[in-house]
C-alpha cells in the first residue's frame, strides 16, 4: 500500500533555513540549483506546450508499461521526492551539525548538474508517456497543470531519490551513531523504492525511464555502480502482486546493460547513448 505524502517537517524547514542563514556560502549554490530547475526543467516544457509543433516528442512507454495498473492513490508518494530530499538534508544537519556543510555543498552542486545535463537530453529529444485520462483528485490536477510532461527520460524523480540515498550513505560514513543512522538508511531505502514504483503507477514515467536514469547515474557517479543498480532493480515491487514484476525487472536490467555497454565499449558519453536511444524510438 502507498504511504501518505510525507511533508517537509517543520523542524526540517527550520534547520535548513538556519543553516542558510549561518552559512552564506550556501546561498549561491541554492540559487544556481533553483535557476537550473527553472531554466532546464520548467521553461523548455512550458515553451513546448505553447509551441507544440516546434519539437518532435517521443513516447517512451510500451506494452509492458500498459500492463501496470493506474493507481491514483500513489500520487502522494510520487510527490514526496522533494520532501525526502529536504528531510534528509535536515537529518544530516541534526546528526553532524556544521560537519554536514561540505556534504550539503557537494549535493547542491551535483543536483544542479543533474538538472542541467538531464535538461539537455530532454531539450534534444523531448519525451512523454500516455497519462491516465480524467482527473482523480487535487494532486493529479496539480500535476497536470504544472507539469507539461515532456521531460520523462531521464527521470529527475529517479535521479534525485537515488542520489539522495547515495549521498546520505557517504555523509554519514563517519558518524558515531551507527544504529540510528542504520535505521534512517533503511527508512530512506524504503521511501526510495516506493517513490520509484509510484512513477510507474501514476503513469508519469516508463520502465525505460528507470533504466535510462539508473544508467545516467552510473555514468556520472562511481557510487552508483552495478551492484547498487542491481539492488535497486531487485527492490522494485517486492511486496506488490498487481504488476508483472519479474518482466519489469528483466527489461530494466536489459536496457541498463545495453546503455552501459555502449557507454564503455564505444566510449560514448551518457548523453549521447540516451539521445541515440530516443532518436531510434522516434
């Protein structure tokens, strides 16, 4: 069953604001991240919505995606990815204090880079999926209104939740309270997998989006190695029986492997590998 939308807790908001107030060196990093989100994610999509014939849009879902049921109760889970990131920042601040500052800086720089580089792929080849018809509650209304739905592959949802998990493990490697950090890591992994499943249940992304996003992470970050990706794939739909889970995992594993093979054997940049895939589909 989906969990309810996890809010950004009030103490988390206060800790983040306090850290920003005390450390002006964070200000330009947050500003650059916000600019990247506006410039590389929202602006190209709204422009394409206004000028729909200006670019060719590729549908990245397929027959296996259409066998996954639409479950609108997962919209809350889907929208929880930002809360998960902010609550994790707050947790590291609470656990490590000022020692968390280098980790904050690193993750802000990397997230800005992810938005910028993923945006470049989506501007080259905009992607979409067949979304569910109708409106099932205020969250779906909000998503359809604010998200033109042309930047599906790679998925910023998958990139951000996996990046948050990987960076948390790195940040807290030196922490003293191993038991508490182990509990938070288990919680973070569970949330990561539920959000990953939700992108398919609410029809905002496709199976190929997950494969492409995991490959993109591997190409950019050594920590997102094949062992991490295999664990991620195996964790999908472990407790759900309304989807062809083994087939979904097999397709993700196959596509990821093909992307990685081209990246390594042919020396192609990750962006080129994904753009070539989209060009072939289009």
